C-alpha cells in the first residue's frame, strides 16, 4: 500500500501538483518510466526506443520537451511535445504506447499511440466522462499499466473546486480491440503485465 502511495505522490509532485489527498493507486515499481531528458526506453520486442529530449538549442532554456520514437534506419518521429512531465508505457507486444501527460497543476491527460510498421500512425485520447463539477476541478487521467496486450488500466482522480470540495477516484479498463472503457475495481499490481 505504501509503495502505491509513494508512486502516486512521486508522479504528481513531478508534475507540480500540490497534494491535498493521497489516494491508493496501483503503480508497479518495476515498470520502466522515463525520468528526464536523455532517458531512453526500449520497446519490449527491442526494435524501437522512446527518447525524452529537450526542444530548442543546446544550453538555452526551454519550456518544452519532446518524446521521440526512434527506430534503426528511420528518421526519429515526434510522439508528443510536453511542458512538465509524462509517464510512458509500452504495450507488451510493442504495438502501442500509452502516455500520461501531466500538462498542468490541475490536469493530466492520457492517450494511446498506435505504432504502425512505419512509425506512429494514430493517436487517440481516452477520457472517461466525469460530472461537470469534477471535470471543472482538478482531474488527473492516468494510465496505470497494461493488463494484457489489448487492455490497459486507467485511474481518474482529483478533487472539485467547489465549496465544499470533494475528492474522487475511479478505476477503468480500456479495451483496444472493442474501443470500450469500462468501470472496474481497483487494479492490483499482480494484475499488471510485467
């Protein structure tokens, strides 16, 4: 339980989020995550890498970073420009990349990138419906990890900006084949793909 809380706290603090609550969110300690510029993460099949790079000239301050997909013999492909922090998860079959972009102090967005034979071919956002009050507050849509090749777990958590405020936390499973998002019970570490 403590490892899960520490992992969530680390992710949110890295994104500049003030912690008003601590929600137990599954987070695998052995899931490779990019920690900063220059970091590289190879695909499970070993044929590609994701690289976190600065955007701009060397030595100049920048407010943007880039996630690049690198494949031998091909020009690097831009996956995402971001300003703060991201979590990235390769699918077990190396066909998809799940990205959580901690875009601001009040939001984290999650999307999937389909990696075709010639590189990234499509991107789609996955955003469960929240109440109007919850969506207007602090809402963090975060990938947790892959359950198998075609299903990935998501956690949505946050708090409202209303008075009185309330906290919320939901678990979902997204099915890539059916393109469906189902509410689910709390996903445990043991259920995530290694």
